[in-house]
C-alpha cells in the first residue's frame, strides 16, 4: 500500500546538491499538473489497496501489540533506570559500610563454617601487619600462637554448634608482641535463607587499656596509696561477705600506733609517713595466707584472721599466739631520720561471733581499742560483753550528766576538817572539803568515781567546776553566818584540765571582785600538775595567792613528788592521802611515810592534814606524830550544807 506521505531523500553531505534540486523541481511540477503521472500512480495504487484491505480486528490487534510494545519498552527503560539506581545505592552503601567497618575502633571479621576468614576490616589486617586479602582464606592457627588459636577456635566452635550469640573475654598473644592483650569478643552465627548456619561474624574490642585502668581504679578503691596495703573499703567488703555467708570463724585485730601525733610533731609528717610505711611492710611480711593485712585510718592498721577453729577457746588461743608474734615484731625500734625510734602499739581484738553485723563488729573493735588506749601504751584488749556494758554505762552517765548540769541536779556535800588545839587538845572545825554528788532519776546515785572520769573525757569538767565553784561560794556565805563556822574555808579540787585553761586565773579574779567570800576558797592541786610545767604552775599559783586564795597539795606522796619545787610554791598545806592513813597502825612503811611528810611540812612551814581518819587509834597516832589537822568518817561524813548549819 502506498501512503500519500511526504517523501524525503538523503544523499551524502555536500554532494549532488544539484540532484536534490532537480528532484524537488520535478516533484513540484508533477504535483502542479492534475493529469500528471504522479496522480495516476496514486490513483492506481489506492484502488488496489482498497481491494486488499485488512480486517478491522487485525488493525486493533496491531495497535494493541504496538501499545504493548511501547509500554514494554517504557517499563524496560524504567526498570533499567531503577536497577541502575539501586545498583548505585548498593555500591554507595557498600562503600559507606566499608568506610565504617574500616574506621570503627573494633576488629570485625567473618568466618566460614571451616573457620577460615572470609572478610576482615582494616583493623584486623593492621593487627597482623598484612593486607586484608592475605588474611582471607587462612585460620587462626596461621595467625596466632597455639594457645591463643586454640582458645579462639573453641569459642568459635561453640557459636557454630549452639547457634547462639557468644560474648566473652579473650586473652590473645599478638605475634611480635611480648604482652598479652585483652579483648571483649561478641560472635554471632550467620545463617542462609534456609536457616542453616554457614559461618559466623565477630566483633572484638581491645579492652587492654580498660583492664589496666580498671586495675588502677581497683587499686585506688581497695588499697591504701601510702602503704600499698588493703584499705578500709576492702575490709568492709570482706567483713560483709563473711556475715552474708554466715562465716563467723574469723576475728578482726586493730593496731594503733601510740603517740603518733607526737612523732609527727617532733619529726615531721614525712617521717610519720615513713613510719607508717615501715609498719605496713612488717605487717605485710607477717600476715599468713588466710589473713588480710591493711590500713584502716591515719595510724590504725588491721589484720583479718580467717579460718579460725570453730572452738572459741582454740580460736582465742590461736589469736593470742599471733598477737604475741605481732607485738614482738611490730613494737620495736624503727629507723626514722637516721635515728632509732622505739615505737609501741596498742592492740584490740573482736571475734565475728561476738557481733551480729559488720557495723557492730567495727564498733566493737573500736571500743576495745579505746579501752586499750585508756590502759596505756602497748596494751592489748579483747572485746567482751562486759566491755560493751561498761561503755553503755559511760554513755548513759555522760548523757545524764549533761542533763544534770543543764537542769541543776548536781549538789555539793561538805566534809568537815578539824584541827587539834594544843592547849586543851580539843578539835575545832576549821573548814570543809566540797564533794560533788549526783542523783539521777534513771541511774540513781552515781559516785564521783564514775562520773568524774566521764566528765574529764567528755569535756564536761569546766561545767562541773562552775557548779562546784558557785555552790561552794554560796555555802561559805551561809557558813560564816553560823557561830561555829565563822572563818571556815571550803576546799575544792582543781583538775589539770581546769588549771591549764587559759582563763583559769581570770575566772577567780572576777569571782573575788564580785564576792569577797571567795577568798575563803582553798584550791587543792595534785602532784601531777606540778611536774607537767612547774614554772608556769608556780607563776599561776603566785597570782592566785595574791587574790587571797589558799593552795593545798592533795594526795601528797602518791604521785611523783617534785620535792625540789615545794620550796618555791606558795602552798599552805599538804594533805596526806588516805591510803597511808588506812594501814598506819599495821604497816611500818606507811607510818614512816607519814612521819616524813609531817617533818617535811614543818620544815617548810606548811600545815599538814591527814585524810581518811576512821578510827580513834588512827587519830591518836597522828596526833603523836605531830599531824594536827584531820578529815575522815570518824569526824564527819560528807553531808549537805543544811545538815551542818543545824549542828
């Protein structure tokens, strides 16, 4: 079929241009003449085509096929573009993944079912100092030493056999390195679409620095920086573990350096630290395999005894033996500042079965150490229930004493002092000694022998001193209004802590200015106060006498008598302690001591008073020996002021 479309002719470029022109001119001429052969041909062919015309359905089929072809071509083109785009995306993703796997600070690898490497990132290749291609296809036995390779292989096989993720520490010896590195390895199985395991993927992180840092942190957390011994936290961990697991066959020993502050002050803190290091070194050498030695605090060390016999007697005997060894090795001479220094230590022990909790155990051993310190340098104290009861009693006394001071529940009793007249041999009351008494609503009557030491250690002595002073001055005023007691003095005891107080003298100076009756106070000092700082004590005593106060030396002969100082101290009287008077009639030594004191007092122009006179024979013998002043139950018990005002 000839279609009447425009026809085009093509020839070589820049050739036969005249031919194209001739064709165009001829066609133009043919089209211009209706009778030309051009139209005759068209008419003839058109007639033929109409005679052989195709069926309509075939035309629609052709059109449909063409449409399908066109759509297919469009789809193929779009699909090709999508495939190309997806390919580029996959290539980009692969490149990104490769970049990430190569830059991440971890060792990433894939192994086949035969445990040969199928993929390694740059970190793995760098570790072996090889190219990645050289690592692929080999096993760990080709890369590591036998021990390391066997460990890795065992872990890999566990993943392949169980099909489960495995996370575990691995210690690897890298070829060419002398040290062992620690790795945290996570390995997971790789499965195909059928769920069959075809290999594994692993990620290992070098945690060697972390482990070293962890050890350093643990060292700081559980060990003392100065001595290298275990510290308090380590002890608490161990003790709490014992109590949690009901392990009671253990004991805790506390070791404290006597007068460590004095060593620090005298030699300096550097030498003090050196002493602690030397003690720690000896402890470390002495502790056994079932013992833990450590430093608890500044100058306190400890040893934890484990695996003691279940029998308490045997356990205590074993600890006693160890204590003797430790005392012998630790309480000796140490070299400090190129000089030999003799060091003593106190020891306190508490058994685990004596405490219910770790906190109770530490409190118990601290309590035992406190008691050891009170006994003196080099002492050993075992914790006991009685020790705890005594401590609780002291706590009750301290609490009650504070309340008594606050609510004015303390009273002053007066015990009379007599002198013998040479003319008629009669006894005349010349004064009283003020004795503090306390009755507590819960504790009942508490003796001064109990509450005075507690007041000394708890810092309550200044308050007690104020109470005694105020009540004594008030008592003097009332006594002087009685005809039998005009001119009588009242003696009060002065403790070393009171005397050493910076405002001690000023206190009495203000008191005398405000109340003239205070001049009738007699202050009783002890010998220990004289030898602590004799020059300062003498100066303060001179100032007190200028105020009109009298001074006595109490319990003379029981301490370290500083006789050389007696002649320069402004004393008025020496008091013979009752311990000498008690056995005066049966002990010739006591008699000789009293005779010496009386003679000494007379030679120094001092009065002498004997305490504890309880029998007439004692009184008579003291008179014969020249002692003219007396105090004791024979002559009068301590009683409240109102009692004496009625006499």
